[in-house]
């Protein structure tokens, strides 16, 4: 069976990229097709035998500002040819599901979410770069294309109950849930003993929809120790408003450093409405609880009162109440780490093989 993998863009590291590496382990000879590839910021992709890029690869700044070319993404993915492949697996939160295959080629799409800036998070993206350069008429065109593209795969896989519901709401199509693989190196080669002993943790890209500003404002009030691991467009802004009790470290790509933080934190703060939320499971691998906004993927991964505490509103008052409840609750590290095993690489591979067969 000749297999190909497709992904929106290869220029960063995160949860979707972990899915791709797991797929590479399953199909080591499969080439990877993508709109743009930046080898400097995506060294993890060196394992693929071949990476095919679209015509956008040579466009100015496309490797670093792919969002400028959102209107061209449909054409970029429709331009690929998969006639020689028996199976294509796309991993996408945007346009990769829109590839065109002939009847002899099966297409399974692992949908991370329906395109955020067109649907579920449209209002949030209006304030950002993506929709500043796209007119209303182009958004309407992309929405129409996105709905058509969602019916091209033979099978749609959702990574959470939240995503399954979004697929039904925005595309009018059923999907099957397969939780993404969570795999993190539990060994640490570096320690950070100079940090406060009793600290809460945020592991996140520092972008608006992650709501890290909510955590910063809340911990300013509580004056509790907080470590924020990650970087992004909001970093300078967040540092300006953060008190002396909050420490920023931009080492999110280093699993061995992350392991130390997960092992030594009191709990992970998870304030965002996430498609799945990899960090909420990674923390549980180490037996540590999660204080999470009661929405999105966290509803699949966090067990209220057992592996974490929920807060109902993205407000300082609601988060403060949750932290107060956390201090009054006893957690079992064994139970928490057992819960994380439901989201293992082994389970992901077994469930995907069932669908492929």
C-alpha cells in the first residue's frame, strides 16, 4: 500500500506535528505534502523521506507569514497529484483536507478543527493579521470552498468531542473520534532549582486566543508563583503587565525541560477553549492536576475533582474560585497518570488502523 501524508504547513512545532511524527512511525516511507516548509523552524520534519511543497514555497515571506496567502491555500492543495497513492492521510486545521483524489485513492482526514478563522474563532481572528488582509468577499469564498472541501475525504476523524460537534455544526458531516497521541519524554536532563518550589504552570504559545493574559491578571491578584513556558506575539505585552511573582521562559520546544516543569509544578493552568489541548494531558502523565476552563477538548481529558478542577467562565473571579477549590481538594497522582494513558500513542495507532482496514 502506497501512502502519502498531507499537512497544512511545516514551519513550527506543536501537537499536530506530534501526530505527523506518529503517522511517520506507522508509514516510514510516506512522503509529506504541504503548502510551505521552513527547515529552520521545523527541524523535526527531517525524518520524512521526501517533502513536497506547493507553488507558495517561493512566494515572499510565505515560510514565516503563511497567513498572508490564505486566499491561495485552496489552489495550493488542489495542485497536488496523488494518482500513484493508494491512501492519503491529511492532518489539518485549514486547507489540506481539500486535496483532490481519484476514486482509486482513499483519503482519510484527521481534522484538528474546522478552519478557526472562518468558523469557531472568526471574531477573535478579526483582531489579528489573518483577517486584516482578507476582505469580507474573500472570507465568504473561503467559507464556501471550505464546506466543499470537507466532503472530499472518504472519512473524517475528529480529535475530540468538541471538534466532532464543530464538524457537524459547520460542515454538516459526521465524523469519528480518535484522540491524538500524547507522548512526552519523562526524563529530565536539566533542572531549574532556582525557581520557586510551589509554582503553578502555564505551557502555551503566547497568542491572544490562549488567554494567558487572564492567568497573568489573576496571579497578579493572588500573588502566587507562576511559571509561563512559551513564546509568541503576546510575550512583550504579557511581561509588561506581569508582577514579580510571574516568570517567563521560552523553552516550549524542549521536552526534557518541559518534563521538569510538569514534575515540579503544583498544577497546570489551562485557560483556553482548545480543540484538544495536548498540555492538559502531558501534565497528567506526571500525575499533576489541571485547572481548566470548562470547554473544548478539556472536557474529554480532565475529570472534575479527580484529575483537575474546572472553572466556568474565562474571568479572574471564576479562575480564583477554581484555584481556591484546588487547594481544598486531594488528588491521587496514580489516578491522574492512569487517566493520561487513555491518550497514548498505542491507542491512537490501534484506532487509526481499525479505520484504515
